[in-house]
C-alpha cells in the first residue's frame, strides 16, 4: 500500500500537491534570476573595491618615496657629523652619487622615484628633494 506518512493522501493527490516529484521537476539549485542578482551584487562590490586597492598601492609607493628622502637626509647628516672636516658644501648633489654607496648608502631608488637631489642652501643647511615620475616632489629637511 501507499505510504503517505499519516497525511491521509491518495496517490493521485500526492502528484498534484507536490509531495512526490516527477523526473522533470528540479528539487535543488537556484533560479536564473537569483543567480543574476548574486552576480550583479558581486560586480557592484568589486567595482567599489578596485579603486581603493589602487589608491592603497599609490599611497604605499608615496610612503616609500618619503621614507627614502628621510633616510637620505639622515644619512647625509650622519656623514657630515662623522668627520669635522666635511662641510655641507661638499655634499654630492645626487643621491645616487658613488660617495653614498662607498659610505654604505644605497644607489637604488624606489620604484616611483625618478630623481633624488641634495640641495645645499646658502645658510649652510641642506634638504633632500625626491621627484616622482608623475612630477610630484617630496622634500625632507632636518
């Protein structure tokens, strides 16, 4: 006999009421509209996140350039104080000068830095100017 788990249903009412599925009915999965909505939501989230990711990378490169300028400024100050005969006017104008490498400095510039210059001022001080490929400049002075 038919087992209906106590519902009191006849075999014909089981098919009409949806308790028994025919081979053509799908019991699992999502409808097309549900899938399209999920894809649209994911697309909106990705579109919102991509600019933030690129901005974070640019900020990281800018921070590296500022840190390099500060490092070169600290290095030049240390170089000047290491020997009393050294004068500010003797500082090389380029951060990639061989003297920096001979004293332990690095000749390699960060990725986004196009040039690094040591500017000696008339009052006997100096600053380090880092120029990026996009034309922006960072100046570090102690």
